[in-house]
C-alpha cells in the first residue's frame, strides 16, 4: 500500500464526519484532493463549500459544488483539511502547499476541524518538516533574521507567491517542543502574516490512514 492509498483512505473516512452539514470548509493539498473527489458522491447533500485556496476552489467548481465567500457563509460546522505533520495532541504543521493563512482562517471559524493524513505524517515532535511562514514580501529578510535568532534556518520558497500575494519562508532545523508558544512568538514578528503551526487552534479529530485501517485520534 502506498502513501497515496493511505491518504485516500483517510480522506474517504472524513465523509462520516460531515453529518448533515450543508456548507463545509475544504482545505488544500493532495490528501484533500482525494476528499474533494469523494465529495462527488454526496454533492447533492451540499449547498456549497468555503475553500482555503484557489486550487481547491477550482476542483470543487468542476464537481458542481458552489464555492462560497466566507464573509457570507458565517460559522462553519466542519472543516476538512490535511497537514504536513501531526502529533497525538492534534497539533499540526501546515502550509506545505502554501495555503496556510486561509487554512488558519477557515479552521478558526469552524466548529469541528477534521484533519486527514497518511501515517507518515504522524510524529512525536513537530519540526522535522520545514515550518512554513507566510510573510509580507518587503519584510522577508527581516523575518528571516528573526527566525535565525529562534534557532531556525529559513529558506525562501523562491518563485512561489501565495493566493494572498505574499512569500513563504520554510524554516528548517526546528525542534518544536512547545507548539502554542512558538506559534505565538513567530506570529508576533512584524511582517509575518501567519506561521504554519496549528496548535492554538489544533484539529478536533485526526484521521490517520494506515495500510489496513483508519485510526481516529480525538481531543
Ligand atoms: C497546504 C497544506 C496541506 O494540508 C499540507 O501541505 C498537506 O498536503 P498533502 O495532503 O499534499 O500532503 O497545509 O497548505
């Protein structure tokens, strides 16, 4: 069984967490793409979705699922998204696909955040996946210097511009022992739009796709 099969298994399991929601939040990435594909089977139950990226929005529209503006959708019952790393406290690193800021916004307005990953993403300590930080372009060098002071090795994701028109620094070499504290500290740096640590608002449910099962970890 490949990681891709495990992603698909976790993604399909997320359908069971939608209950009777008619509007849902949908994240970004290859695992979420499997979830969007699975939504095709139940699209008549949905009035629409709020998407965390232009890319997922296009996929949803291609299935005939209306993409709604979050400002008019209000609070969402459920948000389904992937992660680059997750621990058993349901704290995450996200932003490998560069959609972290919109993902954090959609997670914040959702009552239930269901995170879907394959088992290679599960870790005891976050940080071996380079931590994405979205920055205002003019602040990139300043923020990078501040991140070095925190013990990281920031690497500019050159040629990549977020849906919000900003840049990404991928920070290598961090061992994140206190995710909520580091999340707050990095978010305080002038010029940071958001950091890809999701610990102050972690997932509520983590669905981990293994070769033979989907493991459910709840808060
Ligand atoms: C995008 C994300 C994704 O959820 C994360 O990168 C996981 O992606 P994939 O499912 O392709 O492994 O945070 O910004």
